[in-house]
C-alpha cells in the first residue's frame, strides 16, 4: 500500500524532473540553463526590472547560482544591470534582444502549462494551486520551527 508521503513525494519529484527535462530540451538551442529560463521569465514579466534578491526569491535559487546565471545572461547580451552604486539593490533588466527571447520563453511556458493542465477544469486547477500553496506554507513552517531550535 502506497503511503501519502510516498505518493506525494514521488509525484512532486516526478513533476519537477519533467519540468527540468522540458526546460533543458526547449532551451538547449538558445544556450540557456534552467535557472536562466526562470530568470528571463520573471524579468520579461517585470515592468521595472528585478534585484538579485527579488530574482532569488521568485526563482527559488540561492544568490550564488542566481548571480552566475545573471552573469552569463549579461555576457550573452540578454540582460543589463542598472547600476546605481548599490551592490545588491540594482535592478536587472532585459535588453531588446532579451525582450525577444523573453517573449519566446513566455510563449513556451504558457504552452507547457496548458499542456500540463490539459483535462483539468478551471475550478479544479484553482483548488489544486490553493492546496499546493497550503502544503508549501505548512512545510516552510516546519523548517522554520527546526531553525528556532
């Protein structure tokens, strides 16, 4: 008999692996990696750019990995840093070339989400995300309780 723990963790891990593989397959021709895709997605959907800290939070990445990803995106000409002499508070923004690539990424992610949720009614999808948010919040509270010890 499969336990709730086993089913939950197996499904979450399988979904995550599928997302990683799809990102890899779709972005290999563009020279991007997974966290760079997330970064481009969020920068594309931001009006005024995002700081390193904001990108870390949105992409669920640590500062080192995000900084390396941004550095590569800058070298590729997709991102610029709006430097105002604040080491970690400078917003990053897409260049015109980055906006074109961001539009492609946005289109691809929209298509993949639609394909992934094929057969799910809108009300069911909303309830599913609501429940995932609750699980996420509860698990974060468990981690925070460990940190208080």
